[in-house]
């Protein structure tokens, strides 16, 4: 992934243990894996972690969002003072705006950082 290859000052990736475990669980589902070797997914996740800021979450803001299973993402965004949560699932994060976090989809984010027009 091009955006992970260099340290890009236009954005920072922030992760928590919960988020990495979620990435791993979703990406290793057969429907998403598309016959790729599990080790390839492990390397991809390792690449993300190697460039990300890692945070431990010591409190809960739950339940808060439309889907309580997404609350850990809001907790991470709050902990690291994120400007954005980038997700295709924007409708579940509408309440996050009360924490000063803008919810945008990946295309909107790439436009904001000037990666696409």
C-alpha cells in the first residue's frame, strides 16, 4: 500500500490492541482473504503496526455509538485526539462529532490529503 511505504506527514495512523485484533479477524475471513495466504495478512497487519502510533485504552465510553461493537474505535480516536475516523460505515459514527472527530469515508480522506482529486 503506497500510503504505508513512506512516513507521510499528511496523516498519522493510530491503533490499539482492539483495532488490530479487529483488522486481523476481518481480514482473515475467507470472504475477505480471497485465497491469500494467512501469512500475507499477518505481514500486512505488521506493516500497519510498524508505522502506527500505538495506544492503550484505559477507560470506556460505552455504550455510545449506534453499533456498540464500534465503540472501541471512538475510544481510540478520543484517546489520540484524532481529527478523523476513516470508515465506509459512516452512519454508525454520527454521534462521534460530539467528541470533535470528523467521520469520513476513505475517498473523502484521500481527497482531503490530496492523494486523489
